[in-house]
C-alpha cells in the first residue's frame, strides 16, 4: 500500500478519489524495493466505506512495480487499510472512549456506525495500538495527518491498520 497525505479531500466519494489520483505525480512514487518512477497502473478493485453520506463504493487504484512486480493500492490518508470506517471516525471513537464520552453523537453523525463497530474499533485499539502509540508518546488527540505520519514512519502501517502489510508514506 502507498498512503498519501492530502488535505484536498473534504468529502470522500469516487469523484474526489479520482481527483486525488489525478494530482499524484506517479513518477515520484516509490516501491518497497526502493525504486521510484517504476510504478504503472495495474487495475482497480472495489472497496466499500461507511461515511456520514452513506456506504460508498470506491474503485481503488492498484499500481505495479515494473522492477520487482509487487502491487500496491493507492490510498489517501483518511482511509484505514482493511477497514470500512474512515480514520476520522476511528479517532472520534477512540477519543470518546478515552475521555469516557458518549458514542451517541458519532452514531448520529454516521448512521452506518453501530455499537458493534464501536466495540470492534475499541477492542482493536486496545489490542494492537494503545501500547504502541503510548511507548512512542504519540497522541490520538493530535490531528489525523500528524498521527498518520508518525505511525507510517514508525510502524510502516496507518494508524488502526491491523494487518501487518507494509505501507509506504508519501507526502
């Protein structure tokens, strides 16, 4: 995966994702093998994401390295790999949990987030991320961009990315 930090996406949908892709300098992206300028478009796959505007289907771009043959998905930082919930929602749930606040405003803002989603996100945070970010003195109260950069640089994974598939940060 290649995660790109951008502030150009306000509302995630296929049009904003396509605009995000058009603004990427593909020749500057590098592969895990260390080479840049060797990634070519390889295809797309469909991914559903729960947003406050409903469940949206995105066609996520995959690129392939001409040198080593590995493929990578291109994500804006607001998407958590292997999750149907956006990073901002993950952070809202975790900060509500830490501050012992109600989850009701989160569920009201996004009707597709329910108690089972919240329990799952909290369980995954406690199991995989709480000690990691505490040991490096990262904070879930930081901006999503700062937390993403810290986690991608330190752990090679997006914050709340559970699977240990390596992830490259591109700013």
